[in-house]
C-alpha cells in the first residue's frame, strides 16, 4: 500500500447505515438524504446543519490518487458518469452488467468513476456539427463499476470492476514553448494490451439529484486496481464528484466491455 493509499484509508470516518431508502437515493433524492447500501459503509453525516441555509448531509473529503508501477501521479479531479433509464431520471437496471461475457447474467447498475488531470479549451472543438468545449486528458483512470442488484437491493459490497482505462503523461515534463496547454496523454490500455487482476472496493456511493439537473455533488469512497501490461496500477478517491454526468442506453459510450 502506498503512503497516499494508506492516508486515504485512515482518513475515513465511517458508520454503517441501512439499505431501506437506497433505491430512492440512487434515483431521485439528492445529497441531503443519502442512504447506504446493505453491508456497506458511508461517511459520517455532518453534525451541524444550519437552520437558515441547507447543508449537504454528507462529509466526503477531497482526496484521490493514481499510482502507476508504484509511482504517484498528480490527479486533480474525481468525476462520474451514470448509466440511466431513457428518461434520464433514474439509474438503469441492466439485465446483465457483464453484457453477456460471463457465465451467468447479473442484473445491476453501471457507473464510470473518473480520476483525472485535464485542461479545457472553451468552444475548442466541433462534433456532430456543434461547437463544444475541448477537454484534453493528460493523465487519469476510468473505472467502470458494476453494482449487482439482488431482490431489488443494490449490493455495493459486491461491486465489480468491469473495465479499466489509464492515460499517462509525464507530470515533470514542462509545457512546450509557445503552447498554452499540454497535449493529451497516452492511453496505456490499448486494445492489444492485457489488463488483468481487476479489483474494486466501494465503501460509499452517493448520487447527486441528477433528475433535477444537478451535475456535481454526491461522492464516492473507492479503490480500484489492475495489472496493465505487467505494471500494477491503483486508483481511488474519497471525494465529492466535481462533474457528474449521465448516459442513456441509446448513447452509452464507454459502458460496454470492449
């Protein structure tokens, strides 16, 4: 365990909560009434909530890490993308989180958790005839996590790492003269690169009220790891989501097992 991982694990004040309202938390409710999954743990709720101004009823930290071959990589953001129903107001309960690539179909939810350092060029790209922002990922990880559902209850303690992507650049390499942003990093998990020993542990997951339009908030405490081309890679966070996005089944880029 790296020093950063150890610090992350020791810093989590956690208590056990019940599962009774978790489905509502996933679907429609916001951070103010977050509930945990069965046999899981969540960060302790705040003890002081002002009466005049509402305060989020959770207490995530602002910690994240990525290590490649035991070397720490600077990471500045934790974000997520949730697979939702076509209407976009509830998580999509898929019939098989493994997309037919396992011996037994397992129904559940899918969420992509992203740790990254990036730069954003406003209106810097044209896609499908629209001018959009151009986000350049310098380094980071994408952990596609499946959460099994048994008897209508999500099983956070049985979460699985379905897919794992890593992008790398040298954080010690200065910006090239005349440039204003660093170029995109190199994808280490290319199609011909073996990715083995995929593991994940999710201690807490809270979704923002995305049905109302919230695109930040909630949070996660997790650690994921895999061996990529022989190199051990670990990532994790105890953090709110700086950006929270959703995807629908008809536009579910990144949620397959490619």
